[in-house]
């Protein structure tokens, strides 16, 4: 079937010496794509793992990003300059349950910036999607988890320098 057809093109195991998981894939253009996930191979908890791979299966680079806590990837999107935006959550700052994480890397995997936003919610805050806006800023949608049974949605607007412009809760 269709699954068998995939193996005819290429099958490739991506991973490190730690426990790894992939959560999103983004077209990088020019015959390549980004695979986004998490790894425990670093000495500092669970970090973001991004691998840039060609459509033929060759790995161009693979890099980990994050702090001493746990970072979780939810979504990525390509930027106009060929880089990558990533959102999810980070436990590397004041809230070990997780703050909203926003990360930008360039086409070569160099970190451009990383930011965290959150309300120190008891159950954590998490970014679910991120985009580059027409005004060269960014927007993040996600969830603020107030209790086991209550959560609210939010949208963050960031300027080109990735600082907060506004936040709306729903």
C-alpha cells in the first residue's frame, strides 16, 4: 500500500543517543525540510531537536536547543528568510510546569532568539502554533492552563525583535 511506497523512496532513522521523538515537519524549501522534536541526549533535561534533511534523505545538520529544564515542541513554521519558528513549552525558567516557548533559528540552525512567556500557571502554559506575520512580526496561539478542568486560549503578538506587543485571552 501507500506505506510500502514510502519505503521505496527512502527510510531513515533520525535520532541521537537519547530518547527522541518527532512532532512536526516543515518544508524548508530548496529540496529540504525541518524535522522538529525532542531529545534527552543532552545533559540538561529534554531539549528541542531540529534536523534539516533533504528530500533524498541526507541529513544536512541536526542541533539541540534549550535550557536545564524540559522543552516540548508543538509546532514549527518557516520564515520568509528561510529560517524556522518553533513554539511549545519550556520548564527552564521560573515555572517548571512550563511557560510558553518561542524560538527562531536561521536556515543553518543557528539560534536567532528564544523567548518565554507565561503567567506562572499552576498547570503550565503552552504555545500550540506560531507564524510570521506580514509586518515581519510573529503571532503565537496557545493555552493557559488554570486548573485541571479550566484552560483558556490566548494569542500573543510579537514585534520583529520578538518582544511582546500584546496578548489577548479568550
